[in-house]
């Protein structure tokens, strides 16, 4: 049962960093603190929402192309831009993987 309330004091700069971290995690402050104190490192990966949007756009573009091909409206496509986006996405996912794999080498919450 969560029946205890705690108040903390922090500087404006600390508050900014916390709010940015919360924004990137999608957690509220209470959940963020609970994860941090229950031996679950809070890894903040800036730009993860942008990466998600990029992957969604790639999927949408591929679905549209597939539909047009099935309708016979197109027979060939230049996928250079799509391949470039996929490469950027792959590179970013590798960076994220490294951060997660090395999280023991940094303080929880710093990513």
C-alpha cells in the first residue's frame, strides 16, 4: 500500500534534468523514483520517441507501396530513401543497445 508521501528539495537545474528524464521515459515522478530505488536502473534514452516515429513512418511508406503494387499502379520503386532511413534507424538502435548493455557503467537515470 502506498500510504507515505515525501517531499524533496532540488535546484532549478536538477528539476529541469528530472523533468527531461521523465519526458523521455514516459513515467510519472513517483514511478520513476520507485524504479530507481527498487534496483531497476532508469535508463533515459533521448530521442526514443523520434526513433519510434521514424520506424512508424517507414512502415507506413512500405505499406502504401505494397498496396500500390497489389493494385498494379506501380511496378518498381526507388527505395534509396527508405534504405537510408532504415540504416539511420539501425545505427540508433545499436547506440541504444550499447547504452542498455553498459548501464552498469553509469549512474541510474543518466543513461
